[in-house]
């Protein structure tokens, strides 16, 4: 099994890259999706978040009001750290469970937005960083996701810098490009992942 950490700043296009890798044959473990699961209604995770931040972060249907919680934590590093201390251990445990169900020869891609910030690079055989210029990220967040420029800049500022992400990267995918070019680049990366996976399986026998 080849364990790959995939990360990138908000708006860099990491989700698109993970989708393309799945099309190539990767097994995807999506930390964001798991993060939603572990704070679903009725879970201990949601109860802990409500205890820390109050009932006002719940929507009328009992689900977590993510935009409201986001506006609270992304403006306050201490509150963001408090939220992460609740959610990240739960996400980590569930990720390990899913990884254990993958085939021995699988290329398992862990899509982890805060991989750099949480010092998780050593957990993976290699790290892929999806990179885009800050102005590209800002444009995508405002134009495609409908964020205000202020909210988008706050979320970008709450993450690691572009330089910090690139420092931990074994492979960088530049996503300041049209989709067709991104698809070609991801296929090239997939070929390299398959090669490394084969080498890692052979090495114990040498």
C-alpha cells in the first residue's frame, strides 16, 4: 500500500485533483467528508462542539451550522484550535479504520486540507501539494463559492502559507491552468504513484 497525503490551500483545486486521482484508480479517504460525519446529529463529536461553542452553532434541524461556526473560528485562532482539538482526533481514528479496509496494493490518497498546519507529513509515504497563486485562490472562492472577499481572505490567512506547503511537498501540482492541462498533469502524477507503489512492494524482497 502506498499512502499519499494530498493537500493544498483553500481554492487551490485540491478536490478536483482528488476526483481525478480516483478516476485513475486511487482509493480516496476524504478528511473533510469524515469531519462532517463525526459531527453529525447524535454523535459525541457534535455534542463536544456544542459544549465548546454553544447551541447557537446548531441549525434549526439539529445539524451543525457550518457557515456560522466558520465565521466564529476563522476569526479567532484560539477558537479554531479548540475546534480542531475536538474534530481532528475523531477524523484521524476514522481515517485509519478506512485505510485498513483498502487492498494491500492500493494507492490510498488521504485528502487532508490541514496536513501542513498539523504537521502530518510524516504519516505518509509522500505528500502531494496542489498549488495555485493567492489571487487565483481568492478569485475562485469569491466567484465560484460566493464568499465575500473578506471571508475568503480570512480563511486563506488561517491556513499555512504557500511556501510552508511547498516545503513539505514531494510532488507539486500547479493548478493555475485550465482543466484539460490539470487532467494531463494528474495522469502524469498517477503514473509516478503507481511506479512508486510497485517499487515499495518489491523492495522488501530485494
